[in-house]
């Protein structure tokens, strides 16, 4: 691992002795990133978790890292420090040829006819989930949507009604994701890291116990698809691969979708005009239940979703590590450098976005197309070989949920409720997003 001395030429700071920027990062990520960007430009150096990190927000450099034409950057080695043990052997923790083979097998579970089936499975569960919201006087969106996405994951991803296991599985996810930002990654008694690893062990058992049954069955859920999937060369996943991929996938899918739905609803609760426009569009569809073939008719919803992902990217940092000495953005980096592609910087660049702090879905209209100002001005789902494999599923799920919410409820922030967004490890509203819901008759 390179030492800090090798970086002093690079614009940026080392932060306070020993801890560097770690505490500032955990307490006020957005503030730290905005300040560093302002003082040092779109690419800069910080120091966290005991190592120097080169943060990359300038779009040309983002493209170089994400497309990685020369195989200079390891995703596995990049993510290993934060989540290597908690989400070991997940797709993002594999590189190059091995990654390509695993991704090809996994892709089978995301083909169009599978997505069509998942959409059909989700609709009735969404209806059941949201119908009780209206009678809750103290309604908080974040815990409610987290529960709903978990219920959807149980059915669509695992094909099992979770029942009494639901709370334990939910807690296991929460603990594992939260542990990914633990400063000390050791299983000390009572530590968040230990809780996270206990969560992982619980999930291993949960999935491991069900592989055989899934492989033998003809289920339509994602877990069954994984168990039966083969690559073009006839390769299959082993039992262990399936368990590892399921744990990673659920983590990757569950919290990101929960987060993006929360930030979308938050902005629509503040902006009644956009909420009305989206509702009007939602009412043009024949049913509360989204049909796969109708997904492209919700173009305003598409723009609003994109805008909330721009402002609150669920994966604000994409970790990589340089495999060899290289030049990036005019800077020489030694082999082993931690490089983090940061959409929090790029998604706010004034050269590419007009009034970047503002919620303005219209910027994604074909006439304005601010996201097209550069191939890498906008990348909430990453790019290159590791581009989010669940992107189309995420769009479908968000549209299916929002269609039903908009057709059933008008919503605004509860009186006096102030919202603070916590950006890491995955953005969420601190106080749970208290809403006032009004049923549409
Ligand atoms: C709004 C929702 C989501 C966002 C913003 C998001 C974002 C991302 C990003 C930025 C990456 C790339 C990370 C990297 O390059 O290191 C990624 C990878 C991944 N995502 Fe998503 N994701 C979302 C939802 C989902 C869903 C719903 C699934 C599964 C159904 C999923 C599964 C994955 C997997 C398996 C990878 C690893 C891909 C690879 O390494 O080849 N994600 N996601």
C-alpha cells in the first residue's frame, strides 16, 4: 500500500494526524466532499481508514477508471477493505475473467422474460403493503418502504414467504451494511463489526439451507434462476457461489432501492407540482398494477427518479485500487493506490448541471439532456464491466411502487418535520421521513 509521502504532490489534504478524515467522513460526508471539491478541484486526495485515497469526480478521469480499457484497476481489491469479509465473493468482489464468467451466469436471472415475471409477482405485494399506510397517524416512510422492499425481496428474490424470519433477515442486512463503515474492522465484543459478521453468518445459513430445494424445483424467483442458470459455455454456480451471490445481491438490491424510493418521495413531498405531474401521468395507465410493457410510458417518473439518484446516489463511492503505477487526471499514482470514483462530486459540477443543488427533473428531458453533456457526467449505476446488473430491475421496482403510491395517496411532509439525509453507507432520512398521507377517493 503506498504511503502518504508518495501523494504529497497531489492536490488535497492528509487530515488530522492518525485518523485523517475518517471522523469527518462518517459525521458529515457531503460537507467534507463539497469542501474538498471547492478547495482542490474535482479530483483530490484525502486520508481515511488508515490510507490515502484519490477521490475522482472529474468526468474524463471517471470514464478512465470505470471503463478501465487497460485493466489497471481492481474492483475486488478496491472494495475488499470495506466489505470484503462482510460480502465476500459477491460479484463486485471479483475481477476480469472470473468476474466476466460469473456475471454471464447471473445475467440469466435478469433477462426480459424473467423481469416480466418479477413485475407480475411484485404488484399484489405492493398493493397489500401500502394499503395499511393511510391509517397510520405517525406514518414514517423510510421504515415502511424498507419493510415493503424486504417483503418484495423475500418473494421475488427468494421465493419464500419470510414470515417470522423476516425481522431477523432484515436485521442481518442492516447490521452487515452498517458494519461496512466501521472504522475498526475486527470482531470485538459488542462492536458493530461483530454484529455485521453475525448478520453474514445468519444469512449464509438462511440461504445455504435452501439451495438444494431451489435447484430441484421450478420456481420463478431469482434464487431459483441462479440455481439453474448456465453461462454460454455451460458453466454453473456451485452451492457456495449461490449463497455468496444471493447475500451480495440482496444487500445490493435492498438498501439501494429503499434509499432511492425514500429520496424520490422526499423530493416529491416537498415539490407538490412535480408530484401532481407524476400522478397525472400515473393516472393515464389502465391499472394500479404496472405491466412490464407499460414501463416506458412513465417518462416523467423516469426523470424524477433520475434526478433523485443524481442528488442522493445510493452508491456515492465506487472503490477501486490501481494494479500498477499510472497517470490519472494528470497525476502520477503509485501501484496500490486506492481510487474512489465519487458521484457526489460529478453530479454537482456546475459545468454540467444548471443550479445543481436544485431538484429539477426537467433537466433529464430530451430537450435539456444535461446528463448527456459528457458520457460520465451522470453514473448512479456505475459504468463499464461492473455496471449495476440490477439497474433495469431497480427502475421496474421503483415504477411499480410509485405508480401505486401516486394513484392511492397525496403526500406531504408532516407539519414541523425537518429532514436530514445521512449519505453513508447508503443515503437515508435520519428521522425516517414523517409524511401526511391523504387517500385519493
Ligand atoms: C437504485 C438502485 C441501485 C443503484 C443506485 C445501484 C448502484 C450500483 C452501482 C453504482 C454499482 C457499481 C459498483 C462498482 O462498479 O463497483 C452496482 C453494482 C451492482 N448492483 Fe446495483 N444498484 C441498485 C440496485 C440494484 C439492484 C436492484 C440489484 C439486484 C437486483 C443490484 C445488484 C448489483 C450487483 C450484483 C452489482 C455488482 C455488478 C458487478 O460487479 O458486475 N443493484 N450497483
